[in-house]
């Protein structure tokens, strides 16, 4: 059964365009354990607890059905202690050594520490995913912006935008809405993957909101301040799902996608295609200061 699981995970990884190093970077599982899982050698993993956790993390990244993940996890005993031999008359006659007692106590302490760490990480993730503004505040902001555009159109600004549109470079995209312009500055590489850099400018001082929508299963993370900046959200979403809207301020917004072909970038509710690459990709979005 473990060989069947390993073959299935390997096929999904190759279909997504991931290397073993990509899976290691995303899940933080060492490459030797990833290879062991794919070859059905679960006995080489640190223990049953880690085996279940590794299978769940690996499966979510490559898009394995959650029911199958749970099914394979249930085939692994709940605790490593079940693998210990039963007591015999000989073992009862010989008292356990002090070293054995120490190792058992150490295992218990380590297990408790891991459980507490997972609970802490879950709490931090929930706090970070909580939106900073209520839905009512967002609706109020949109209403005020709409009323401002209707009551007092800026004719001089419209003329300036039309002039810029006729002479713009090929990399500049069409304005998404009144007063919002997005420019694809350049395409470079980062860690041997494509990296697109966008600049967004609001000429009427509107709030700029970034959102991702998904037409296929994709792992992603969003950070503020660059690739090592503050983590805003990291998750795996499926077709039809969207992220919360994130307000773009003066800090760079860094997006890491596991499957770029399955994602649409939305700037103020307008879609921007990020390409059709079936594998990982990086996107940097920066707010351009107006004169």
C-alpha cells in the first residue's frame, strides 16, 4: 500500500512540474524523506507521527484528494509504541535499564513539545489570516470611492491618461478602472523560476486591493516586504476559491505560486493573467508613487 501511495504522489508531483527540491522548499521536508515516501519506504521516516504529517503535507501540495490522504494515514498506527514487542516472561524477569526509562521519558517530552508547537502555529495562522478591516468598512470605502468618481470627474486627469495611453510602452497594461494603472515592469528569474514585477499607481488616491482567484488547485504564499518579509497567508486553495483582499501599501507584496496556470491576479476586482506556466512562479507587486 505504501508503494502505491509513493507512486501516486510521484505522478502528481511530475504532473505539477515540481522537482523533489521544490517539494522540500515548500513543505520543509528533507529530500531524503520525500524520496523514501515515493519509493514506499515509510520505515525510513523518523516515526509514525512524522509519517502521517509528511504524507498530509506532501499530498496537499501536489493536490492529492483529501479522502485518499486520510485513507493512507489511517493505515499507519497511531503511535510508535504499538510496534514494541509484547512483554514475555523473560522481559518481566529482567527489570528495564535506566537508559530505557530515560529514552521513554524523552520520547514523551518530545511528543508533548511537538503537539504544543503545532497548536501555537495553528493559532498564529488563524490570527494572521484574520482580515484587518470588517466587511462593512470595505463596503463603505467602495461606496465613498464610487460617489467621488460620479460627483466630480477629473477631466484634466482623463485627458492626461488618454495621452499616455496613445504613447505607452507595450509592457503597460490598460487602466483597470478610473484612476488605476498597472504596468508590468520586467520579467526576471528568482531561484531558477520566472519572476514578474508589476507597478500599480492610483492617480486618484484610491485604495489598491490585491486578490487571487483560482481555476485549479494551487499552493501559494503571500508576504509583505519581499521574499523574506512578513508572512500574510500560506495555503492551498482549489478551483472556484479566492483569497481575502489585501491592501497594497508602500511595502512590496511578494507572491509565490506553486501552479501559476491555475491562478488569476485581481487588482481592484479586475483580472490580470499571470501566465500559463504549470509550475512555480514569483510575482512582485509594488505601489508606484505619483508625482
